[in-house]
């Protein structure tokens, strides 16, 4: 984990994927009614970052251009 503060006082926290995901899981598993919303937001952001890091889908360029074959919208097509 790397923590930095910029000249405006904002804090930047960087996590490696695995430790960030482990922290998010620990926050969610130990969630209590009095847990600060900022901590829950951090867990949500860490989960989102982990998902995006592992999401390999990339839309092909010009996938929906007229005249190109398109994926079927139903199994009947």
C-alpha cells in the first residue's frame, strides 16, 4: 500500500490488487451498523477496481457498422 498527500491535502492511496481485494472483503465481512459510510465506500471502490482489472472484454472497433455481421439478438435468428 502506498499513501501520499498532495499539496491540496487530498490523500491518494494505492493498493496492489490482492491486498486491496482482501481489505475490501474484510470490511464487508465485518460490517457493523456503526461502520462509517466512507469505509463502506472504500470497500465498494476496491471491489470495482478489482473487477475492472480482471475484465478482459473489449468491444471490437466498428462492431455495429452497417453491412458487418452482427451477433444474433435471440436464439431464433
